[in-house]
């Protein structure tokens, strides 16, 4: 039976729900464009969620103004994944979220006022720390007990899913809501610009001419249940999370190794954990940020693992932008949808293969594909590499 | 729950007290006072000078403690590195925030790179060339307990040695924020880092047994939670020789010691308490069961149960 996924929720630049995201993916419709809501940044393009904080607060029925956009986006996706499930005194339930910047979207506004002595609102800082973003979501959903937050930069969301699966298998929890959330902020946009990997054009993952990433924002959540929980809830599994691994690249603080060491280890170990053969992987949802470094290193890792038989692969970041800690969770939801609806998503903006590796991603939407196992990669700063394997529920 | 014993085979702390490289420190510490500054070891003995120059306080503390632990445990590599931090790399976060708001044009990226919460775990893996599981937990005052729970799970999944620790750093603006938010700290705000090697076997070098670790967020009844925790470990309150606590003392046990006056206040001060407890178990043979009860933030409860190796 393993660890089952029984609920999914997502919010991103391409939609406020699973249904909206799915139809945008089917239609090849990207959410990347000029910023409408976040003020004062130098980014020409980003994957912004098409709702103001006020819209989100209103639709989520959150009274207080002291709530970060990261919490609001997280709550939006977490509520959808949680669905009509009830609290239970018998089912040990937990929540694990992931975020890279927590409430930075509000803290940076505070800090600007603080620097100019323009009556800064210190109360805003109670929403700053990453843990508080998860505590907020937990409180809104009525979940208490195991409440945790992971922060490993761009692999955080995948790591939350991995930790949740392990907690169920070890019998610490019966069911756990896992995911990740990050809001766009001036801090991260300036950060990636300072690294000179923010593309002012629309990002082009796995293309020879790729010149960097576009940041995005959003959240993804999945409800994981073990056998005991399923018996009590009667929920129908959508699919399984069967494989997971995290490995350190230990090469450089931000750059990935040219030999793809950490990524190779993560992919190999996740597939081994899933107990499936390499030829059984139907589709790879790649990390594929569009930076020179990542896409090269990831291509090398795919070659290391699969040799000449690399499964169809694509990056969906040209749809959503790179949503940092949310990416692994959003793409996990996309992976589940790929299995559920027999889809392979197109890698937008691809023209020419990377000269050194020659890998060609899937560029057209494939419907009716036999998708039984999906590998999803998430690689982050600090050489933090994570891979997950989702399989059809039998 | 019947679980195999796990062993603490190394411990290292940088704090405002003489804790680093000083076994037996627990019998000599008094409460920290205003002029107790952070006591830094000779970082050059642990960190490459080129890297050291760019490292903030929290990174230096974390990497030095980690290397000290690996040397103490006499292992080549841990199988995994797990770190907890409440507020992360504050110095670099504030620095980049400041730069991004005040500087036009090209920004230097170093402080952005070093602002992410997992910079510590990443730097540790880099500095020792470790390719294992690498994780960072950041759950407010329970960040360390969550890291310790993760490390325990890894050992039950087959790992032999896990490097696990926590760190938080003080920056000046925290004083202003604490005052403005009327945060009544039970002691002064400080910095600290404590790291440990948690091992599956005792190769004759175990300092303590980690019996159990538990976290609860959004807690309603702490007393009931503590009772249930002790019961699942086959203990009554009267079996507990000493409790190191932040928040209320625990009723019915043989002794209570508040640890925040010793460590100062930071989100992961319970890691300091763990080292303090491990050191106490080694220096005081009359101690058998020791509990660390962390309610630094009232809605969150962290429990760590230790046993002496000879018990």
C-alpha cells in the first residue's frame, strides 16, 4: 500500500486551483509576464499569482492583516488539498510546509520604513520567520501536533514530501499535509539578479540560448495517508509517492557540479527506493530552471543515470516561473496530474539542444500517454538535491 | 513504543559560556551576565581562512562545532547532516536587505547566497565533502527538536552516524524588535550553536542515550503531553532525576533547572540544554533520566529524554 496521495492543491501564476493549473498546462498557456502586484522591483518578467493580498485574504476568510503572502498562498493550496477531510482524535495528523523566505514579502516593506524612519510597523515581523508561515496555515486548518517547516532553498518543497512519507512509514504520523509556499519578493528578485541568473526575457529551460530563470510564486500541497488513515477516512488514493532521496552535491555554495554528482545520487537513490526499473520511468518533470549551470548539470545527471534511454522529460518552469521552495511541491502536483490524466507536458521555449549534452525535451503536449511513474527533480542552493518518484496506485 | 537505543557520541557548543572544548563545563557554569560576550574558538583551526573571511557568525559557529564533533566521534563522514535554526542566517539576510534597498546598480551576491536557511548545512557538507542527506528544519522554537527527530529517523532507516545540531545568531536589530513587540525575554538575547553526533551503536564512546524526542505545536495542555511522553517511555515523573526547562518547571520530578539563564535566549537554545544535560550526565553519576522540556514559546512544546549510558 505504501504512502498514498489522496488530495492535491495548487496555486501558481497559471491558476488558483488544480483545475485552472491543469487547463493552462494543457493549453500551453504561461503565467509569466510583467508584475502587477509586487511593487518596486527591477524584474521585467515574473510568474505572479493573479490576486492581491486583499483578494486572497477575502476569499480565504482570513481576518487579520498580519499575515504574509507566503502564508496566504500556502493556505490557498493547503485548503484545496485538505478538501472535506475532518480533524480526528484517532488519526495522528501533521503538516509540513517548506519556504525559502517565509514572510519576507512583508518584512522588506517593514525594513524600508525602518531605514527611512517612516513609522515602521513592528507587528509585521511576527509573520517573518518561516515557522510562523506554517503555524498560520496549521491554525487555519485546525491542525495541531506535528507542525514543521523545511527550508533548503529550491529543493524545500520536495523535501517536505519526502519527510512526510518517512514519518508515515515510521509510524510517527498516520496522515500528513505536505507542501511548500513562497511569495515573490524584492529580496529574492534582487538576489537572483545579483547572481546574474535572472533572465529579462522569458526563460528557456534546456535550450542552448538559455540565459537564466524567471522567478515565480505559489504553493502546492498534497495530502499523504498511510494504511491506517485510509481505513478510517475511506479516501480514494490518487497515486503513490514511492521514491525519494536527498543528496548533497558538496561542490559549490550556489553552482551545481559539472559532473552532476549530487543530482545523480538523488535520482538514482529515489528510483531505487521506488523499487522500479529505470525503463519504468515514464516521464521526468525536470528542475530545469533555465540557468546555464542547472540545466547543464541536470542533463549530465540524467545521462549518468539513464544513459541513452532518457525518458521523455520537460521543465514546467516556463509556465510558472521558478517558485523556489514551492517548486518541488507544485511540480509534485503536476506529476500526480500527469499520471492521473495521462499527460506529458511541453517544455516551452525550447529550440536548440544544449551543445555539450544534446538532450531534447518534450516540446508538445502529449495526451493519452501511458504515464505510470514520474520522476520529479528539485535542486537547490547549498548543493541540496532532491528527487521524488510518483507511481500509479495499483 | 519499543525503539532501539540511540547514542550521543559527540557534542560541541559555541555560546556565551566556556562550553567549547571544555568537557565538564556543566559543573562550573553560572547564569550569563550582561558582559559575557560570545566566546569564539580559534576558528582558523577549523575553517579555511579564505572561507572564514566571508562567513558570518552563525556559519563560523556551525562549521567549527561540526568539525569538532566529527573529530570527537572519530568518524570520517557522517551519513547525513541535519540542522535546525529558528531565524536562520540573520546577519546576511539583513545585510542583503539593506543593500537591495539602498544600493542602485549591481549588488554583490555573497550576502544573498549566505542568507538562505540551509547555508549552514550546505557549508558543512562543502567543508567536509559530504554527499549524504542534507536537511534544514526551521520551526520557530522547535527547530532543533525537529532536526533531532529527523536524525533519529535516519538512524532507524539504516544510517550509522548523523551529524545533527542547531544554531541561531543575534543581530542588533533584535533588541529593538523585542522592545517594540514587548517581548519579555527571561534572559538576555544571545547567539549559540550546538552540534552532536547521533550514532546507532555505542563503540565505547557514548556520552548519553537519546531515549526519545517529541514535538507538539499548537499545544493546549502541556502537562498532559509531558505525562503521555513519559508513559510511552515507561517512566513516571518521579523517575526523572533532572529537568532542564524553558518555561514552567515540571511537577513531580526530582529536580528542575531553568536553562535560559545559562544559555541566554535564542530560538534553538534547547540544543545548548541538550549539551548541558549530556555533560551533566557524564559528570554526575547519580543522574539516570534527564528531560529537556522546551516551552520557550508557550504554544510549542519540545521534549528530549536522555538516559545515562550505565543506567
